[in-house]
C-alpha cells in the first residue's frame, strides 16, 4: 500500500529528515504548502486507510519544521473525496479538490480551516457531470482563485473561479474547445492581479495532450494562450515564477527527450514569449509533479524516477539579454558592429551567423566567435545580402539565447544612362529602351510622362509597343533597399503613319463578266484612301496611273469595299494607298484579268443551224458595198460624157 512521505533537504540536497503517514490501505499526498509565519507544513491528498467506510476521504496533515506531526484531519463521505492542492495564509488554510459523496457526480470542493484546524466552511461547485478542482491560490485580500475542469454534455473545459474569503463566487471563466478534455492544473497571480494558469489541453496544440499556458486579466478576461508539446503525451502539473516574473511549467514529456517519459521544465517570460525547455532524463520513466523557486531563483522539481522519488535543483541559467547592432537600414558598406547587453550569470558568449532566418542552434549556422566576454564583434566590408545573428550566453548550468537580429547590406546605387532606338519622329510607336547597369540595383521602373509604366524590371532593357501619336518624356529608376536613383530623361516623338493593310478581290481568275469588288482591310491612323488603276503593274505612282477612287471613311469598319463593273477583256492593275498628315502606306498591287467569252445567237425562226455574222463583219461588208456602188456610179457618169 502507498503511504504519504514528507522529506526535508538542505539547499545542497542533503536529507535532514523524512516522515511517513498512512495505514493499511493506499494513502497518497498531492500537494503541500508552508505557513510562512509559523513554518508549519500542510499536506493534502486522499486516504483509504482512514476514510469513511474504507472509502477515500480528503485529508489534511500539519507538521512543524522539524517533521513532528501536529494534526491530521479527514473530510468526506461514503464515496471518493480527494484534496489536490492547498494554500496557506497567515490565518487560514484553503484546500481544493473534489467530492463524490454529497452529490450524484464529482463536484469541486473547497474547504477553509483556520490555523487551529477548525473547519470554517465547505463549499461545492459543479454540474450534474464531473467537476474537479486541481489548483488554488489567494491574493493579498484573501480572495480565492481556483482552477480545474468542468464538464457539460461530456465536454470538459478548464474552469477558473474567483471567490471571496467566504467562498462566495465572484466570477468564473472557462477555456477549451471541441469535445476534448481541457483542464487547469495550477495557477498563480502577479502583482497586477493578472492570472496565469497551467493547463493540459487536447483541443489545441499538436493533437495529443499538450501543455497550455493561459493568461487571464484580473477580471477573468482571456488574454492569450500558449501551447507546448509534440505528437505524444505532454502533461503539466505545477506552475511557478521567479523574481523576474518568468514562468516555469513543470511536468513530463513523451514527445521530447529520451525514450519514454522525461521530467521537463518549460520557461516563458511574462509576455508569453517562449524561452527554452529542459528535460531530466535518468531512467525510462521520469515524471515531475511539483516544483518550487527559492529567493535566489534556484528552481527545484520533484517527482518519481521509475519507482523512486527524486528532487532536482536547477541553478539559474544566464538571464535574458538583448542583441543589437549599429548598422543603418540597410547598411551601405558592410561595416558594422554587433553587440549585446550583459546576461546576468553568463560566463561567456558565442555568436552565430546565418544567411537564412535562425530558428535553432545547429550545424547550419556559422560560428563567428566563441568564449567571448566583451560582448562586441566588428564586421567589415561584408558583401551584399541579408545576415542573421544570434548569441548564446553560457554558464556552468546551461545557456540562454538572445533574440535574432537581421542586417541587410545593400550598397548605394550609382549613375546610369538611358537611351532608345526610336526614329525622329517615330512612325510605328514601338521603342526599345536600353540603359547601362546601376551598381547594386535589384530592379528598375520605367516612367512615361512622370507616371509609372512598368515596375520590377530585372533586365537592362524594355520594349514599349503601340505608342500613339504624342510627345513622351521617359526615365528609368533603379531601386534597391538602400533607395532609388533616376536615369537621365529622354524624349520620344511619335507620329504614327497609317499602319499596314492589304488589298484583295472577289474576282475569279480570270474574271469572266467584268464585274467584281476590291476589298481592303482597315489601316489604323488613316485619314483617307486613294484607289489607283493602271493597265500595267503599279510599282510607283506616276502619270500612267489613274485615280479611280478617293475615299474618306465615315465609319470605323474592319474592311472596306469598292465595286467595279462593265469591264471589257483585258488585264487591270489596282493599288490602294492610305494617307494621313504624317505619311502613307500602300498595299500590294493586285492584278485582275478579264476574259469574257462571246455568246452565239439562234436564228429568229428557231429552225436549222443558222449563223449570225458578228456586227463588225456586217459593218465592214456594208461599207464595202457602199464604196463599190459609188465606184460604179462614177464609172457610168464618165461613160455618158464620153
């Protein structure tokens, strides 16, 4: 059977005395506190040996500083009743736990005794489901704060309660999530009345049971939460703080350390910033259940190591300190000083450098110096880049890391020249801008008429297309983290001539009826079109070329047409030229051949295979007859005269 064991040690770990208490059945202690006025020691837990009807009852033991038992008290009923934490003031003793003897399920129970061990009152708080109190503390006004868990519909959440010195509830707050179990195990109050609770959570963190540190305001308002743990079970039992208001979470971890369970301590500052964690690893199962910090900020933890009890003292590690530098932002020459404030308790320091953000001290870092004691390191002429630094302070008991700083080295930009390939004026609106490199530039920006046109240019050239007719002022800005520098300004004058277009036709080849359409696509920037015609190929416009059509569009269409008809057999050439005030553009020369086949005529009576002479033959024949008749007439006249 288990018995209660109470041991007293010197600050160096030497045993002064130990006493035990118990009977034939299991008796277990969960917490103790000391009355600072009388030095009496109060121990609470549960006893089966001295419980009602051999059930487990809550007990309170009182010892003097020499280990002499002054009083033992049990409280409870026929079911289980346990005390999990105790808080002693100069006048009273407060115990929190749970009772299953006086309701249908476990309720939080709070007992108040005076220093003469007279019960002042007992209070219970709860629902129809399990509610348990695990941690208790008081403030300077004897207000009582307790934490534990409360259950509703199977969902257990952390509960934080404030009560007056008579046990009347002033307020309560809950914290948790989902259908998992979240419970408060230990708590403390700072000088501002702010409340910090150590909890175990399955709702937040890595999914299994994790440590949680939650801060509440003096009125119970949630401030922030932090979780710590890995994929396995990590459980906290006790929360303590030092003279600097740093917070130490005490428990065990299965996620970190060696195989199995390791006692662990996690340190946060009062702002909730994670500082470090440490494990105690001696055997397969090391579990810490409680701890204490003395006036010199030495930390003591106790628990079990396999089947043995342990008490371990941690001498203070080097204090927190600040890492600083004197470089500008960014640094323009790679020369600067990195320095840091003193870490109280540190013996020496190591400085590490990295090209990437630092999340841990490992082999990927470059160790700049170790064993440093003057806390100042000079750097000279570093190349461009971002440098990350961290310092580790060491003493006999361990180490403390600084914050991480970063320094960007970026040399200043220098003068550079902008040029372009535009004509004067430029006719097509496409201009290639080029510039010489500006030293240390990360990128460039192109500005047109003082407005940003293109940013994040990483080459030393950029092509601008489709500039309209206008006058443009251009410059380029070189950029890096040190600032920016402008190039010279250039002027580009754009006067757009008509754009390229094409001429086609719907005529067949050859055309057999002398009727067709000429079709041309739109030419941008055109004021008017002129259609030219010639019987020979048109290579240039001269006196042999006729103007067939002069056309000013009234509508903006993708294509335009011109109809031609009544052409005789022959070959015809066409070209269109688009004009505006700045120039012109001509199409291809299109050739069209007209070949109309003669049509045979049928006899008027519609019979036989008649033949109709062509008109030209008939006319020639009639002319011949007339001339022949005239000759005969002249001949007869002359015969008569003779």
